[in-house]
């Protein structure tokens, strides 16, 4: 028998290789979710460990766990050592719980059970141009989340807090709060961003505005005996129904991701109670700006599926801001993936 050497094997065309990886790509979020839920990253310390050792720590089957970690190592999540043990990579450390740069809750949020229900219906959403979530569950996404899936809602809150942790300090460095007496974080989640702004800028008072079930779990710094509690008020409501809070500055960070009419309505609701000359600061991922176009485009499709919403291009978002009666003063980057639009509620 004549063995063919590797040098004689025809190379797989790049386009074929890329497409195969794309249509099997669901394996990777599933693998990341499994590792995150098992707590493998936390079980693995600074010393390489065998799959058997990690299986004892995580309650997993050793053979199956080895296969999971071997697969993730192919994508740089964990490292498979020459002796078969596993160690951390820079990427796998982001799956540890509670680290300053942890993405664990964001990874879990992006792979919640409802996501696996909606992704196969993308063709339906593209044909119809709207969400598929209501047809699946008989109610809109956020109603489902808070009424039927409290665990998923909790993951959402933690993920948004995690995302805010990564960007809040950068936003605080570029956001001018000179002369601001009161600032409102509209749909501000648990208040991570607001707490950072108040901590870095001792002058303003803050209002955290979000749904009742969200502000009930506000950042401890903003409530009770927290160090910022005397400078913060919690206000419960739905910004699409109204924002009855008078202030000098309104922050909407990663909020305007619904359909266009809801976005315009929310901005008008903000302007209705704004003080004369108040600023409205919108912070968003833009599809056509920054270094994270792949991430933003994927999120854009997920928003189409769950709320019929979208990530915006710069021109699209500016058009909606103007439709709401606001006057744009400035557009500038916050970091590599976020942009800040500063507008005035009355054009002054």
C-alpha cells in the first residue's frame, strides 16, 4: 500500500473552509455556555489540570469534558498542553466569575434558552421584517423575561451590569458634567454606569430610571447605606410610556434598540420633562463605526428576532434623534465600539 504524503493532499479552498465553519458555528456558543455554566474557568487555577481533575471540581464526565475543552482550545478558549492537561488562555480567563474584565454573564445572556428558539426563525423575521418572539410566546420579549423567565431576567441584569463595568469609566472620562445639577440614567439597569459617574463627578445628583423589577436590584452603592445613596433617587417606569423626571442631562446607553417608532417615542418622552437647554446623551454601538462591526452586526440580527429592533448606522440614528425634535451638537467615540451623540432638548 502506498501512503500519500501530506504535501500531496489538495488544500481545501478557503471559501469552502470558511463556509463550513460558519454553518457549524453554533457549536461555539454552545461550548462557551457549557463551560461557563459548569464553572470550568473558575475551577482551573494557575496550574495546568487534567480533565479528570476539572471534572471532579465541576461535576462533569471526564471524557466529555476533555472533548469540550479540546474543542474550545481550538478557538483559543483554554490551552491544551502537549501532555494533555489544560491551562488558561487570556480568553478563558474572561469566563471567570467576578473578575474586573469578566464576560461570563454576557456569554450566558447571549446563549439563554430563548436565543436557541429564535435563531432558527431568522428567515421568518427577514421575510416579515419584525420580531418572531411574540408569535412564539404570546407576549413581547421584556414581558416574557420578567413574567415567565425570572432567571433569564436576572442573567440579563447581570450581563448589562457587566457590560457597563467595562465601559463606564471610559464614558465618565469623556462625558462633560459641568453645570449639571441632576442627571437621569434612562433604562439604566442596576445603575453601574450611574454609580461610576456619580463617584467620579461629585457635583450632580442622579436618578436611576428603569422597570420596577430592575431598580429593585440597584447597585448597592446607590441604595440604603451605600456611599452614593444620598445623591441618588430610584424611579420606576417604562421609558417608552414616559420619563416624568426633570433634569439637566439624560443618559440613554444601549437603550435605543427597538423599532424606529419606539425609539422616537422614547426620545420625545425624555424631552417632554427636560429642563430648558437640557442635554440628551445617547451612547450606542454603531453598525458602520468602530472596530466591532462583526459583534454589532450579530447583535443587530438578534434584536430583529427578539424585539423587532436594530443596531443603527450613524446616519440612521441621527435621523431618529432629529425626528424626535432634538438638535444634535456632537458625535464622538467613547471607545473602540461605542459612540456618544450629544443633543439638546430644545436646540439651545
